[in-house]
């Protein structure tokens, strides 16, 4: 385990690092998840192994610190991640990012372009949620953090997701979910369309992303992975490895 201080108060982002050749690969998890848990199996697959690989836990998640006073906007996540990556000597990385982590990766590439040489987005969030949908429609922050909201959410998501979600700080989980639902300005989708780096979007074969044609027209490779749901790297590790390797070699 390694870490880097990302705020003056000592707040630290941590990751599990595999040694190897450059350029570095950076793996980012989704909401309430942890990168070592989701990516260890695929990052060590012989097809993807051999590269320096950082399985990062974003602020508030997993083995990283969980400050209650952070805003947990997508922009803050991206900026503090950039601080950690810079401290780790990373530049021009291949960033592989799932779900909410994909949204953070897009913002990272837009705000800190020297850090990102290629993006592989894994069923990533590209759009804000409709009004009346999402965590803020279900709970206030007070209800979530100090009431029954967090416990009810852990019950609702099921044991597999709860196993990592319970490691996420209550404020971090609520605020990250709320800001993910609100999206960015411009939206994550619009930021993605304008990025100059190679971009690939992996999705379950039976769930094509909204606006797939527009993504393709903008140069984003849209790749279906069979036999998988939202957690492609866990549901079909071999399919994930093959699609990711092809994306990074394209």
C-alpha cells in the first residue's frame, strides 16, 4: 500500500501499486467501491500485467482517508487525485475507470490533461440524473449520515456492493452520489466528446449506452462486452481483459 498527502491537514489518498514498465496504468473504482477489490484479478492477468499499475482509492473510499469536511464534488475528486498522481510521479497515464470513477477520470483528463494519455471507461456515468432521482430524492444528508439512510442503503444494494460501500465514509458516499447525480458543467458526456486522447467506452453487450452513435462519431470506441452486467471486470474478467488490451493497443 502506498499513499500521498493531498490536503494540508494530512488527508491521504492511498493505492495498491504493482511494479512494471511505463506508461503507468491507473485504475479507478465506482461509487462505494475500492479499486484493489475490483481490479486485482484483471490487472494481474498476463495480458495486462507487466505495467506499473496503481489501483487508486478515491477520497472517502476504501483505504483512503474519509474527511467529513470535504465537498466530494467530481472536480474535487479529480483535483485531489491529480495531486496524488503527481506525487507518485505519474504523467501520461492510461486510465481505466468504472462507473462513477469514469466520471472522475473524464474530469481529470479535462482539468489535468498532462496526466492522461488514454481513457478506458467501463460503463461510466456520462449524464446527470433526472430531477427527483438519486440519493437526494431519498434522503437529506442528515438523514443519511445520522439517521437510517446509510444502513438502509447498505441493505438495499446487497452484500457484494455493501462489502466495499461500508468502507466509504458516510459524508463521502452521500456527497459523491449527490454530485454525481448533479453532474458537471459542461456535462461529463460533453467533456468526453472534446477530449483529444484515445477514448474507449466498454459496456455490457445487452445495455448499449445512450448516445452511442454520437460517441462513435466523436471518435470514442464503443465496445460491447458479452456475458457481463455493470461490473464488467468481475462478471467477465476475460472479456474485460481482452477489450481493455485491445483498446490500449488501438
